[in-house]
């Protein structure tokens, strides 16, 4: 029985979604660039260096057929790519300068907020635009992405199968390092919508985000405590509640059940996939339920993936050992080469323990392979369900995950990427005692010198005896074709060099671990990648959500979305729209990889030049409307580059007569919204006690850089640009006795 939402006019939010108007104007960069206007005289602009504006780029989705609505009816506008404009504007980050630092954190809600003690997190967040931050009545890519996650009370309720609360926080960091909370949805809010009490989310279950009913608005899907599925509108209201699927009694729901979203029947209305259970996205009704593989490993799951592995034009659901077709028919079930499940190799808890999956291409044909992590072994399976064979020995390819001390060693969901820049895909898996990167080159005999073990390029010791199935993600931070690994175990958050396993970053960060993993996305719409990871107070005293960024602004850009645990780029565009026909990820073209195709899973990639950069320019004019008390020094900040920049770009003002900084009464002066290529915004420095005619002041405006010469790093923030020598403009004027 499906439970619909009750009629309600209740508005629920920690703050209003539609913000007040911003007291700054926006314009095109070819308007009033010399500063001449009704309220001021002309001024000289900085050197343009011949950059072109070019406009916003297109979708760049590698051939995916997206069904989108129109503005006002199932569509919410907005650019679908932060790249574009001047295609020659690039910045190549220096190699080896890796300086991640904490950007901001959500350490829990205020005492006055709903569910004040639900401050621990032990699941994988998602990143997607849910709120109208710029007040234009659209939720689109001009807004700041949001981070959605499930929180719980570790100290009060324990680690597992606890009452979870949906939270949505802004990905934009506040100046004090905090994060603004938009939504808190628990049993009280759910009951108000559907009339049923005590409905909580699974505290370690996953979220998935997409437009699941074709109305142009992103929805959130979660698994409820003890089974069932619930979908929310972007404002937190319940869209529908399905109490019956998935169910524990039929071995379809374990703690940590993680939904995925794909359009299996290609009707423009995506389906919700949880193991072998598939629901219709528009209303939560059962589409089909398979009869074979489920997708669990140990006592957590299921976690499943999708892909057109046989290239017949139809997506397959890859649930553990079984590949289902789009209608739920079992195509094949892998027998794991006869290896049985025992109490020693998998804590199955009455479930099949048939593994976690991912897709990739590891041979010379175009069909995809399925990677299955199960009971401490990584299996490579062909698209037809046969084991992939070593071309020399003709033996099935398997890679054992090393163990050292933990009672069991099941292994987490696989991650696929080119870790070493050789143009071939490798597989990363977290076990109980080691994180390993499996590389088929390491099957050679004798063992190649770059390999640590047969089938393993490198391994690094970790500590995860608790769940033994944590996930991981990867990202090529430097754009050199080599993906770094991002991983968190019970004690530390780490970033590993993809080629060698060298620890690049290690930060104390505690978790009792489930299926969670860090994710990478542009969470604040600033044109750079950030890392989002979780913490709970298991073995420590801190908890919540952490956002890390590069202190030197050298990480390359990426997409503004990570919508599910089984994330792959061809599954969604940045607006959370699911393609009716999905391009196989391993065949999708990419300029960001050595091979020229994506061939990855649980890795984010930009849809545009990986080295695309902004180019910030400034023009100055004068606003005399408040004369003679105040003179407005108006800086028109434009982005003439190829990459969006975030809000908060700082402009400083200088007195050319003595080369000292002007003290604006409203300092600091900064942009208040992101600037896509070709966009501009006016910001104003209020100068008190200005000179009155015939006296004038000779002013310099400097954007994004620091110092009188405008060639130093700024006091805070800053963007790496393709041109750093066109960031200043000079102008001279003063007040008149009568305001103009």
C-alpha cells in the first residue's frame, strides 16, 4: 500500500528559501565597460588581453538524451555547464602543491533546532541544487549547491539501525566556517505530511537525488528504518511513502540499504533501485522485484549499480551476483567460481552475501565488465556472466584483498578509474586491514616492480574491523590523468597518490564505519572541486559534515553534483535530470583522461576543459547619489574567462595619490553571486567624507588580487586565472555640492 502526502500548507525550513534582493546589479560585460553612466564620469578599465566572452557552454553530456521541461512547467532553467566563454583561458596547476584545508563544517544543529542531538553522520551525502539562493524563483545552476545527508544520535541511540533525520545544508561556507542549515526532516514532519507516526530514516542508509517524476524539480529518495522507501520534494515535503519495499523479511533490506536512480524503461520517469527491488519514481509503486541476486556483502547493503554492459541499448541492474534486464528478468547469475560463504569470510546475517558491483572496461572489446567485491575477493566478470580470463594463464581473474588481524574482510564497493595515468582502468577497494588498487598489469609473472602483490599495484594499511565494507572515491585533483584516492576508515581521512599509494593527506576523523565514503563536487559553485566527508563521535568528540578545499585554489574544476552512492557521470546531468538513454560510462568521450574516455565509477569529472580558468577584470565608475556625505566607488567585476567563479570575489580600492588602501565604510567589498563566463556584477565601496568639486580623488580598483600593484595574493580567497595582469582599473572623480 502506498501512502500519499496529506494536503498541507505548512512551510518548513530553517530559513527562507527565497532570499531578499541583492543590492548589487548584474550586467553583461559589454555594457558600460568604460564606467560612464548617469551618476558618474568615465574611467579607464584594465587591460583586456583580447579575451572573448563567448557565452555559456552547452550540456556536454557525451551524447546522453536528456528529457527536460520548459521554464515554469517542469524546468528550472540555468546553465548546465560552468565552463564556456573564452576557450583559450586555462590555468595548469603546479604539480605536487597539494594543500587541502578545512573550508567549513556542520558540527550539528543549534540547541533550538529540531532534533538538536541528531548530529552524527555515518552515510554518504549527496550534492545537488535544492534551494533558490539568488531569489530568481528558479532552482538552477546559478544557485549554490546543497549537501543532503542523514544524521542520528550515536551517544543516545547507538551506532546502528537508529532513527535518522534528513538534513539539507548549503554548500556555501559562511565567513565563520559554519554551514547554513535549510532543512531538518524527522518523524514529526513526516507524520504531518502522511499521517503516520514514528517514520524515521535509516541512519546508515543512502540517499539518491534526481528528478524522479519529470516535473523539473530534484527529489530526494531514502530508505526508512527497518525497511520501506520514502521520497521527498526539494522543500522537504513527502512526495510518497512506500512501506512495503524493500523488506527485511524477504532479505531485500539490511542496514545501509542504498538507493540508485536510473531510467530503466526509458519513459522519462526514472526508477528507484535498491538491490533487486525496483520502484516507479513517480509514485513509489513496485515496478518489479527480481528473484536472484540482491547486492549485499556482510551485514550491510544492498548497494547495486546499473549499466548497459552488453550494449543492447537497455540498462542492466547489477545486483550482487545477478544481472537483470530492464524488466527484471535474470540474465545471468555468477557462481563466484564455487567459493562458498562461511562464517569466517562473510557476516551474512541470513542474507546471500553476493557482493557490491561497479562497471568498467578492462579488455579490448566495447562491452562492459562487472566488478564484484564479495567476501574479501574482487571478481572481474564479462558482460555475459562468464569470468574474465587472464590472457596468459587462461585462469579466471580474481584479486584477493589482503587481511591482517580482523575477524572478517568482506570489502567495500569497487571504485574504477585510471589511478596511474597509463590509459587503463584500475579498481580501488577498501578492506578491513588494507586499501588496495587492483591492476591487471600486476598479474604478470614475474611480478612487475611497480606491483606490491599479484593483481595489486599498491596497498596501504587501514583500520576498519567494524564494517569492513567502507566505500571510496577518486578524483584527479591536478588534472594530470592520475586519479588520487579519497578514503576514510575508523580513525583517519586520507588522500592517497593514485600511482604509488603515498599518503598525501592524513587527518584525524573518527567513524564506527558503515558503507560511507567521501565525495567530490563543486559544492559552493566557485569553479573548484571540494571534498565532503562525514564524522561521528565514535572514539572521538566531534561529528558532522566536513568540507575541504585546496588552500591555493589549485584543484581543477568539476561538476556541481554527486547524486548517489553508485555515482557515474553519464547517469545524470548537473540539474539532476536522468537520461532516457544513458551512454555507457566506459565509452563516453572525455578530455580529462589519458584514454579519451571516462571508463570510471565513483569518480567525478568536469564536462569541459579540466584546466579551464576564469579571467576577472574590473572597470571603475562613481556613484554621486549620496554626495556630499558619501561617494560610491563602483567596480564592475566581469568574468571574461572560461570557468565560473564563486561569490565572494574581493575588490579593494586604493588612493593613487599616496598608494594606500581606501577604508570603505562597508568593507570588505565583494561580489555576492557566482559569475559565469560573460557575466558581470557591480559592487560599491562607500567612501565617507569624499572630496567635493573642484577637488577629486584618483582611485584604483583591484579585483581578486592584493596590494597596490594588484599583483599579490589577496588577503583571503582568490582565484587562479589565465591572466593575472588585467585585474585593476583607475579612475578619478569627486562629489559635487548637489547630488547627481
